[in-house]
């Protein structure tokens, strides 16, 4: 059983951190020891037996902090279960969700050694008031309406399934 799980995340506006916190709470609720940390602050994964990554897709790619995390910790991550919870589509249309799946598949080709035991597209949130540079310079993006496609019940259900998987491999 993964005795110590690391949940890492990278965020721009905070939504991914919220998802990572929810994942941490659910996993702890199943009796797992869980640490939560921004991807950029992780120095080592050696003391963990599993890693859960919460990451958003930006312009079809995973957040750069998670890309750096994966590159830096490749050796240890190949020896343990890794799960992905990916924020992407901010609308609840099947077209947007399929596009996010395709974007994730394409980005994961940059990490052919990464074989997640679980991976979920969990939606995303868009708030034009939180746009950072350079996106805040794009008039069309500033005019887009705020949206929220995060399904918290589904996220918790998926985390329950992941916890069950970790516990079953005890």
C-alpha cells in the first residue's frame, strides 16, 4: 500500500490548488498519509510510495511547473504509482472534453516513461478577471464569460476510486 502519498499541483489562478486540496482530503479520509505541495517546491519524492498530480492544461500543455517536476523526478516516479487529475475544459460540452483528452495525450508523449495508474479530466474554471500576462492582453479572452466546469462530486468519487486502488495494492 502506498504508505505516504504526495499530492502535487501547479496553478495560475487557484483552481488546481483547490482540486489538489480536495484530493488530499479524500485520500486522508481513507486513512492514507498524504502531503500536499506545489510542484515547484518538491525537492524529492524518495520518501513517497505514490504521487498524485493535479495540473491544468494551458494552451494544450500541462503547466510548466508540472513538466519540470516530471523531468526532475523521473527516476523515482517510474518506480511508483502516479495518478493525474487534469483540469482543462471550462465548458461542459463533449467537444471541449474530447479536445482536452487529445491535448493531454499529445502532451504526455513528451513523457513516454510516465504510465499513470489513473488519469482523469476533471473540468476547469475560467475567470476573465484573473487572466495574467500575456492572456490579459487578448481582447477576446477578456470578453469571455466566466465559467466553471468542475464537478466536485465526480472529483471526490474519482479520488475515492484511487484510494481504493492504493489500498487494494497493500
